[in-house]
C-alpha cells in the first residue's frame, strides 16, 4: 500500500455499557469514509457489542485485546478513564491504562470520569457537545494533517 492509500485505524475504547463509545462511533461514521477503520475496544463484551451496533468495523473485548490492538492504532478515542488505572469500577486495569498511555497513537480523551478526579480548566459540558468538539476541533484537523 502506498502512504496515500494507507488505511487509518481509530480505536474507540469504552467500558461498562459502552454508551460513550457508541455515541462517539455514531458521530465518527458521519464524518469518515470507508478508508478509515473504526475498531471498538470494550473492557467487556457488552460495551463492545453496543459499539459494534453503531458502526464499528470490528470489535474486541478485554484486557489482552486492548493491549494488543492499541499498538496498531493511529488515533485512540475514549473517556479520560482509559488512562487511569482501575477506572470504570476497576474495568480499566493498570495494564490497559499503561498500554494506552504508552502507545504511539494520538489520544483524544473526553473529560468524563466517575472517578474522584477533577480536571482543572475544563468546563462541564454534556456528552453530545463534547463529542462535537472532539470531531470539529481535534479529529478533523488530525485527518487533514495526514
């Protein structure tokens, strides 16, 4: 494959019920073409299943799948908890958070967390507004630069 036709790989990571990841994938599908592969990585099978229903190309569940797949990602999208050990009621293992943090992919993280963490300088916005900001201000710019 030439550099121009290289398929970009986006990993959307979520846990619990997969609602955040599903909303992200639904919006991504409106702005990306079929040369961009969207992978749903769930900390559990329910999250993965929900994200697949909204348009991910493929999906996988669990710690090993996430650790293995993020190494091949160009972009990782998810809630901030995916880089916090033991977030999402323990679903994000220390190994998951380490592999996401250390991989070469650009990380686009939403400031949504059930943890006892407050991110200073970030306003509290509803999920749909955060996803729109992610797409318009971060994601589209990344695609333009490639």
